[in-house]
C-alpha cells in the first residue's frame, strides 16, 4: 500500500505544486489550487481521488476508527487511531503540509470549499467504494492548522450494532421505544469518540424494526444512512438539506414525524429547539458532550441565559425520558468495550430536577437498579468483575474514583 501511494505521489502533487508559488498564501492559495486542479486531465484528477481512497483502504485494513492528515502538527505523517490509540503510519508515505492542502482541496466540491474558506471549518460526510470492501461512509472534519489544511475522517460502521448488545434493562428499552413512549427526550452522552452515534443508530434501528412510523434525522453531517423497514426515514444534513438544526427541527414539525433525531445539542438555540419539539408531543433523541447523567442535566440548564434557566429546568423535568452516558473502555485484550451510566426520569428524579437538587440524582442512580438505572462506577465494577478490564483501567475511567473504590471494596 505504501509503495502504491509513493508511486502516485509525483502524478498527483507535482503538476499542482509547480503552478502554485510559495508566496501566495491564505484564501488566494486555496482558490488557485482549486483552479489548477480543475485544469488537470481526468487521469490525474482520478489519481488524486485514488490517493485518498488508498489511505482509507489502509485504514479499513488496520481496523482504525480515525485517520488524520495534513497541517503542521502532522509532522508529514498520516495518523490512525486504532483501539483508542492514535499513532503515525511510520512506514507510510510522507505527506507534506502543502501536499495535504492539495489532497484536501481535490476532494471537496466548490460549495464545500467556499464554506471552508468562509468559516475556517467544514463538517461533511464522505462516501467511497473501497477495493474488496464495497461502499463505505466517513464523517469528516476539515480545518486549518497554521494556514494549512488538516483533515480528520472517522469510519462510520456499515452495520448497526444489535440492540441487545447495549445490555439494557427492559424498563430502559421501553423508554427508548416509540411503541411504549410516544414522546419524551432521550440523550446519549459522552466525550468525543465514545460511540454516541453508534448507540443512537442502534436505538433508531430498533424503532425502525419494531413500529410503524416516520423518523426524521437532522445531523451535521449525516453518518449512518438507515434502510427504511417499518418506518419512513428522512436523512437531512445541516448545510446541505437544511440550514441549521433549529430550522430542520421546525421544518420537521410540518412533515408528520413520530421521532425526531437531532445529531447533537451544540448550543442554547439547539437545546431550546429540542425542548420545544419534545414539548409538542414528539419523541426526540439527541447527543451531548458530557461524561455523566447529572452533568448532562446541569449542562442543558447552564447553557441557556440565566433568566431562562428556571423555565428550562421545569420543561426539562417534564420532557426528559432517559439519559445514557457512555465510554469506550480499553479491555485486557487491547480492544474496547462499552461502559455506561443510565438514568430514567422517575418521579424522584423529576422532583430533583425541578427543585434544582441534581446533586441527589447520583444516589438515585445507585439505588435504581430494579428500574435499570446504574452509575458509571457500578458498570465499571461489572466489567472488572467479569474480567474484561483491569482495575487500573476501571479507576482511570471512573467519574467518581472514591465511590468506585467503595463499591469494589
């Protein structure tokens, strides 16, 4: 693979590099690169696409979840994250920042390049046919690193994980199903790379297979494309199919949905939109970058202006159904396993949110096992007791290390 990429190097980069002077920087450089690429013969343009395809094929071959290239920080290497560890491809081809600039621009549409240059960042989905593998989709983010382009691409699983693999209590499974709960807000939370999107896709797929309805997915970008089974499923990518999360959600209300999926609650506007559409009687799912159920509640309330926080607190208490906070934990055999914290909005939890006593919720999680609730520490203990993870790793991943020590003792 490395030899093939080295062979492509001169064919791919030399024609462009010779026409772009070093003195041209900033926006003008990228527009000139685009102009030069447009003039290339189709054979050379195809070689540019083949180069990125070959990198993605190597990513699949090594079971990596992410690839990073370009920018000053890459040190001329292509980097892969495999089972949680990000390392350079040392026997791969050298890729200078300028060559990465060319490669990045070559794989964007004109509209995408315009957005990138205007906003200095671009989220997009990328689909490609890989040799002996078939069609694969990737979630991509392109950005600037000291005036050079850098690219991260994350592999989107082509198969949805079975719902049973989430190992959820029947009461929690009911809360996630349109069959039992026709409305309510469910959050899947965790840090970047914790598998939130995969869990959300599993929940969507379970509803798609079990109820007759209409699911609208609004995301930036769209990752998994679901095949309609018992549900109509609409995939609306922000920036391509709708202007924003808020606009997409408002539009969805006029499209007769049963379930609305908002890819991420990024800001106060999206949070308020999620509460509004749930309050209107829809089942809503979304994700949040928080490490625990309690932190998720505090984050939603704290994200809005102070004069609106009490109103949001009361609305959240009314519409919240479930929070699943998760982490992907390294196992003893060098792979990853799912650890999770699960909160159901019981009457006690609802009262704690209403009265601004979220500090009481952790104890409710500890004592709610009969309903399927658990703390992250309880699930880490389970993984440790089953011999899947080491004691050291359990402590590394715990949100409350003292509580983990207590329950293990």
